[in-house]
C-alpha cells in the first residue's frame, strides 16, 4: 500500500516488527534443537519440523523424545530435588526473581519468537503473553519467599511432570514452572509439538540464570511423549489441553498416588443484558473470541444476548467484525493472526462446515493468500442444543443465541458440560452481582473479559477440569501436608454366634432425603460386637439406593444458598444433641469395637462439630488486588454433592470428620458409613433428625463400600468423591471419576489420625470448596 493510498483510504499502513533477531537466534542454535536435560542441551535426534503458520516456512527442527530421554529428564529432576528444596524459600526466590528479570530483558525476542511459532499477533505476545509470564515469575518469587512463614505445614511434592498446549506457549510454561519451583519441586515439562521454541529459549534463560542443573528439564515431542511423562516416576502431573486428553490422563494416573491438576476446555458464555453499554460489550467480544484467533480455553465463545437488544447488538457486532484486520502476525496493526497449524485450521473449517443451523456472518477482512488463516465468524440464531453451541471450536468463531429473562440467561449459560469462565455485561450492578454466584464456572468477569493475573486463581469446574493455577489456591497443587503417613490397616467386622444382645429386631435402615428408607434390594447383614453378640442388622445399599440419595442431595440445593451463620447454628445444634446422648453413643461404640475408648471418640466428635460450626461463617474468600482497573473477589463456593467413603476405624468421629466440613461449606453429602461398624452412623441419623438438618443434605448408606463406591465415582451428578475407607479403592474411584471429571480426594491406602489434627482443618475446608474468582471494576 502506498502512502497516498493510505491517505485516500484512511486505512492502517503496514507496521512489521522485525523477525531478524529471533531468526538469528534460531540460526545460532543451528536450527536444530535437542532436549534440555540436567542443565544442558542434548544432541539433536530424529524429530519433526516446527513451522511458522503464517507462511508455512520451517523455523527449526525439533527432537522427538524417546523413552530414554524422558527417563533421563525425570532422573535429573529427581536428583536435583533435595538440594533445590533444601535451598529454602529465600534461596529459590532469588532464582525465580532472576528468571523474571531475564524474561523481561529478553522480552522482545520472546515475543517475536512466540508470534513466529504460534501465529499470534505481535501486539498480543508483546503486551499480554510475555508480560504475564514475567509477572508469574515475580509473583511466585514472592511465594517462595513467604512459603516458610505462610505455609509452615506444607512441603514440596517432588518431581512434577507438566504437559502444556500450544495456545499460550510461554505463558502456560510460566503458569506451570513458576509455582512448582517456588514450592521446592523440580520439573520435566513438555511443550506442545507445534510451539516448542519459546520453551527452548526459556531453557537457555535458565542457564543464564545459573539455575542448578536438573531443576528444569524440557523435552520435546508429540502426545506420545506426554504419555511417557504421565507414566513416568513423577509425583504430580499438571496438564493443560483438551478435555479428551485430560480424561485419558485421569484414567492413566488412577491409583498411582500421583497428584493431578487438569486445566481443560470450555465453552464460556458471554452474557449481554439490555442495559449493557453495547459498544463496550462489542469491544469486549473482540477480546473474548478474536483474541489469539479464539484459541483460548476461556474464550467467550457462546454469546447470549438479551432479546430486546439482540438485533441492534448483532448489527453493531457485524460492523465491528468487518473492521478486524487479519494478516501477518508480526504486523503491529493487525487484529487477528494465523491459526496455529493447518491441522487446527481443518478442525475449525470442518466443524463450521458441519453446521446448517442459524445465519453465518463472515468478516469482510481479506485473508492472506498463503498461511493458515481463518476469518472471524459469527453464527446467530442457534438453539442451545445445536452442536456448535455445545462443542469447543477453538477458533475465531462466535455462536449466539438470545434469552428473555435473567433466569433464562443463567439456565442457558449453565447448559454446558464445561465450567471454566463466564462474562456478564450490564450497567446494573445489582443484576451483575446477582448473576455471578449463579454461574457454574471458575471465573466470572463483569464488564470485562479474558482478564488474567498471577494473583487470581485460574481454573474451572465440571469438564473444564480441577485445580487452580495462580493465587494462593494454586500453591496447593504443588505442595502436600508435611509428615509421613503409615499404611492403613484393614479393619474387619467381627463375627458372632447369633445371640442377640436385645430380643427386639433392630434393622437399621438407610437415611435418604430426610427419611429412613428400606434398602432397594431388601437385604441386610448382621452386625456383631467384639464379644460376639448380635448388635442388630444394617441395610445393604445398592446402586439404586445411591441413585435415590443423589436425587435427594440434588433436590437439597437450597442448602448451598444458606448463610454460614445458619449452617453454624445447625452444626452447633447437632453437637448439642450428640452431647446429650454421649453415654449412649459411647456405649454403642464400645460394644461394637470393644474396649472402653468410646467416650473419647464421642467427645472428639462433639468438638469436631463445634470446629466446623466455628468455620462455617469464617472460612472466607479474599479480594485480590490485580494490576488492572478492578479487583478479583475470590469467593469460596460449595463443591455441590460430595460422596464420602467414611473411615472404618473411627465409625462416629470419621463420619463426622467427613460430613461436618462438607456441610459447613454448603455441600450436600452422601456418606458410606464405616463398613464393619455401621451402627454408629445409623444411630447418628436420630441426631440428624432432631437437629433441623434439611432433608437431603445428609444421606447415609450402609453395606460393603465396593457395592456402591464404583457407581458413586462414575455418577454424573456427584461433584466430588472422598475416600478414607480401609480397603484401598483409590484406583477404582479415580478411574471412574473420569466420566464427569469430578474432584477426588482419596487416601491411597494410607492412614490418617482422626483423633489428631490431621483429622480436621483447612485441608478439609479446601476440599469442600471451589474458589470462584469474580472480576469486578473497582476504582479508577
Ligand atoms: P491436546 O490436548 O491433544 O494437546 C495438549 C498437549 O497434550 C500437547 O502438548 C500434546 O502433545 C499433549 N498430549 C496429547 N496427547 C497426550 C496424551 N495422550 N498424554 C499426554 N499428553 C498428551 O490438544 P490439541 O490436539 O493440540 O488440540 C485439540 C483441541 O484441544 C483443540 O481444538 C481445543 O479444542 C483443545 N485445546 C484446549 C486447550 C486449552 O487450553 N484448554 C489448549 C489446546 C487445545
């Protein structure tokens, strides 16, 4: 375009950023890369090409890691771990700070290399990806510094395997590596096969920072290398990518004892109310769905517009879309760059081509003749069940439908298997803040979108995965409670000679939906005391009883909306009622378990109820000061319906230790009572019945755990499963949980001291809550 043409059309000129330094850096490396293992680059081996998606040119050749490479990387990380952790928080903080400084120093090189490799506009890599990656290292230098004072009961996990996607290559690396290193772990990271170059430049930066060898190891390759890392001798897997692969990793790590966090896909709603500033909402959409070509897990890809303004809004949106400039990612005046790879371009093209519903508007922008480009696209008039309304497209394609009332908007927004993020656009603060808590998502942005910061946890619920990255909550994924635990001894039921302790038949029923219920199968089993006396019978629950309990728990959703104050009162009331019957309960425990320790267990159970009554209105969220015009309210919300397999060895205290924190935080629970000693739980039903606990909030099942637990773990309407039984069902539970990617907290056959401090506290409260970060405008 000539200068006079630019004057004529008032269009933007071309403002290319030079690729010279980045290309020179690639040449300096010989255009071929090995892995970064134990502080040095390995000899390049057989591999694959990394191409610039904007023009198809080969940028470098990368090495496909072999099993031996992965083993060497894991070994190096394992060797480096004790010294790295031993450096202490301040020692590690100095290195993290050095890494942050070096990322800043080389920021232009990183930005250009990122745009060359990924196809994202240089404006984005320069102003968003790279600065946010730096911020993550600065923030976590601080977390390392504060660890000993602020997290005195936590320690590093060990070696973390980390597998990341191609949409934010350096930023995802920072999200994974910075918190892991800060907490004293060492890492083996695999970048995505399309975009490994900035990770290799980062490896170079680790050398420049003098990072001890083996602390960071980077291996390149495709999904099969990811699989090798998942199977390797690591203590944790942190994964960001597609839900399909996340599910496979959940299954592959089941029962292994490896800690796992999954940050998966989304189909995030973008809700525009009729009182919204429509022009701002249109501008927001440019950031929501055309940022990074829509290849963003939290992209506002599902537009929900209030009916009265839908037509006007869509018209404004189309006009704005037609002004978007698509082209060379290194041109500073383009809005939309290249799709990461022709494979992804084909996925997007095929998905859109498969749709025949609604009306499609394709932006007027001229596309470059070569390279992997897709035009900004809007599809209006879709129905909520249409495939494109439900499936993640992961491209610059926005789908839209309308709603009539705020309640409609919430129902539509939540009509998805995902739960990563949501955007609300309204000038009415009452409306926006009324909607935010009702949205099933890990993040809500009000009058803004796609905002991210190291101080605010990022992550989702449902099939968007579990765990958070960033913030204080992100650290729990890289630490574990200090101390060693012993293997749990199997506790078996006693057998007897058939003499009833009491001539009246006492068959305890199940407790479902606030009522004592006969078991569906109609069977019960005798419960014998240590002396051999028959203490009564307990019902044998099956999967239908579980189903009824889940329905009852789902129907008790009102509990999750009650105040902490109310929940505290009910927990205190339960404590009072248990205390009144302390003698009876301790006698029951003694006859079931033998010995004379029952009174201690009852006393501890009463105290525990008091503890969680106390916490019910005190386990507050936080307000994060984020470096954007606003604050992020980190709200603690209930997880939903929690299924808990109670410990066998502490039939009353163990059950209350599971039930009370879950209830205190607003969850509904389905408890599988102690298998050998179920009568403590069935007696406790009478306490529940006299303590104003609403129907369905607590449900009690008895019988062999193995009859119910696999179904519990696979159930689509259960949000989390905890397991403390003495038969190690961890593998079964973790594997089956992949159905809806529910959270799991299992003992892997290790014992817990229920009488001591390990039996209660913040670990339980954290497991009973999800942190939702609600970003609201605040201040100037
Ligand atoms: P992907 O989930 O296959 O790849 C992400 C990472 O996982 C890459 O490093 C890949 O090599 C690795 N990987 C692949 N298979 C693996 C396995 N079995 N075990 C361990 N690691 C494995 O994503 P892909 O194929 O690149 O993109 C496909 C779709 O995934 C996209 O269209 C998009 O819908 C979604 N996606 C979501 C992302 C997010 O941030 N939530 C990021 C990237 C993709």
